[in-house]
């Protein structure tokens, strides 16, 4: 008999092992939680959740018809179900298994056998992530009411307040990557999930702004903010790709001291130049005296046509290592004269006189 508790968060349990189901049921009964249903099959759980959403999902690594990461990715493809936090409850203590779960988007990772305190802490943290943006979500609700009432200027003011800190999603993703490097997996999970919540919030705010401007008859404003909403959703997809790429790098070389440089190279070659710049900047926080990172950063800046920043990074690389042949060669091509150790201010003046077609030297 399921134990129901008034206003308690509803849990769906997914495991194909009876002993694990019994353990998890007992743990749920000790918390202020309601067990909605339990399934041994991922597809059955998915079918149930499509009609009966819950507050949190506890997922074992043992599922009859698919692996747990596939189940997580299946949920993330559904617009409604992707909002539900999924906590892995598993006996897999392998580093790569944890990384795979984080790449798939888990909201927590509990190792079996677990204590009551561990269970409570991880489930509590995952549930808090769903209310992380509670104040902003209330603002969105208020702004939508103003929109429905035709109070477009007031609605615009509310929506604009929400998007004032648009860079926060990127900051949380960067923080998550740094936690992964230090193997602080719990903190990485929290950071990535916060980034997702913020990004979704901003996209909704931009959509609201678009509707408000359309209500005012300003179609230019409508189209501008509609594009910003689409760009914000695209940013989420890009950030998820960066996270998965970084995790792939960590799995391939678990001993790497500074995988951010490798991430930057991969992103630059994939055409994500802004992402590459951010990766190199994170790499420099770890290795501030590495001329190779400055050299890579200079190439990313040049491809972005930010030549002053590119020259500054290149000069820094050469000041660290004046015998850096590749940097000397790039400097000669950009400035039209060999590196002599001149001051940066004089060198910037020469960049404008550099040859056309210099981007061809970046294809490395």
C-alpha cells in the first residue's frame, strides 16, 4: 500500500531489482515524500509520466529495457518531463559512470548502500533546484497577467527586470566545468541544473517581451525579442554540447591537468569561437603562465576579428617565451616584421597594416 502524504512531493521510482525497490521505498517512507508509482521498465515509466508528471524521479542503473542514461535522455526530449529532476540511485561507483550521468542531465547521484542522511540531502538538493528561480518565476507570472490585461509597458518593465542578469547561465555552466575538473561532482550537478533553469527563465521572459511589443503594435520589437528567445534556446543547446564535450575530454584523459585548453581547441575547430575564448580564459585561471594557451587564445580572437585582443594575447605568449616559433611566425605575418620584444602599445598600431587574408594561418 502506497503511503500518501498531503502536499508531499510525489516520487516515481524506476528500478528492475526488487531489493533496490524495497530499499528505496523504505527510504521514501522515512522522508516527507509520496511514492506515486514504481516501474521496472524505462518505457513503462515514461508512458506513465507523460500522463502523470511527478516532482522527482529516482532512477537505478538497473532498468529492464534500457540503461539509465538512455532513460534520462528520453525524458530530456519531452518538453514537460525534462523539467523533472532525476536522481540516480546506483551501485556504480565508477568515475566515468558518474560523468555519463552528469552528461545526460541528472540532478543527483546517490551511491548504494546509502545512509538516511545521504538520501535526504541529495533528494532535498534536487527538489530545491526546481524552486531555485521561484522569485523570478513569480515575476514571469505577474508579467503575464499584466500582458493579459493589456498593460504592455508594465509587463515590459517586469520582463526586463528578469533578463537583467542574462550572463548567469553561462557563469553557472563555467562553474560546473570547474567543479568537474576538481571531481566535485555534486557541486557540478547543482551548477549545471541552475544554468538550465536560468536559461529557460530568460527564454520565457524574451517571449513575453515579444508578445508585449506586438500588443503595442511594435513589430520590430516583437521580431527582435522573438529572435532573442530563439537565441536563448539555442544557447542552452550549445551549453549542453559544451558540457558533454568537456566530459568526453575528461573521460579520455583523466590525468589531464588543464583540459580547458583541449576544450578550447575543439570548440574553435567546431566553429564555436566565443566558447573557445571562454575555455581558454578558464584554462589561464589554472595555468596563468602557459604561453600555448595565450597563443591559442590569440588565434580565437583573430578569427572573431577582435585583433587588438588577439595581439595582446600573442604578445603575452611571446613575452613568456620569446623563442616560441609558432607565435613568432604568427606575429611576423600579422605585423609584417619580426618579433623584437617591443611594447604592446607600439605593436597595436602595426596590426592595421597587416596583410589581407591572415585568417588562413588560423587553420591549424
